[in-house]
C-alpha cells in the first residue's frame, strides 16, 4: 500500500477534517451565533446591551439640588451620579446610563444600559477583545483553513473538486467580491 496514494490521502483528510471539526464545534457555534447577532444589530446599537428607556413627568423648575433630592427619594432603582445644567436642560448621569431633565416643562427622560452577559462574552471573543484569546483565535483560523482545504479534496470524482466542486468554489469566491464592488 502506497503511503501517498489518493485513497490514503483522502482517508487522512477525512480523519483530520472530522476530528478537528469535533474539537472546534464549540468555538464554531460561538462564532456563528455571535456573528448572526452582530449581523442583525438594530439601529447600530451594541447587541450585548439591552437599552431601557424611561420618561417621567416631574414638577417644572426643579433646581439640580431639588432634582437630586427627588431622585434619591423616588427613583431608587437607578443610582444617580451627577446632574450638570446645560443651557435649557440638565444632563443626567446615572450608573449605566444617561438622560436629561427639562426644567421648563418638567420632563425627565433617561436610558439605562443592561449588559446581556452571554452575548457580551461571545462578542468579546468574536471581536478578539478578550485578553489572551488571540492565540486561540489564530489556531481556530488555521483550523478553518484546514477545513476548507481538506473539504475540497475529500470527495472524489464528478461530485468533488474535479466536477461540480470547482464551480461551487468559484461561486463562493465571486459572491463576496460582488459585495465589494
């Protein structure tokens, strides 16, 4: 039996393709799910955070000190950091959010951002912004290259790269370039 026969090479390609596939299935799922989440961002908002919008009608003409007192007594679920008067309104800074108060009409509106832990974690890996992840991301990228290359040669004959495979590869290369144009 020849070491480098087509049959032997395909056997090793199947072995490598299968076992690397099993090994990297978790990372593949994380990249795939976070990729889908990132592809469908709403209004360019970070999908790792849920934004909660609040609007309240308060008395008009509250000074920053009176607004602070009102906040501490009535809006206890959100921690107020500071109030900065600016022109016709006050900028409101709260833990995990921000807003404004209009002293003319008494309208208080703010938004609070709540982290979605699992989405945040997956996106950090996807963006390669988790400390120490670069080596694993590079290994995974090399594995993806091995999957692509080994997958091209596993199937012999007219269903493989010698037949329709070459056309499917060509289409798969052309489609991204069409979006570039």
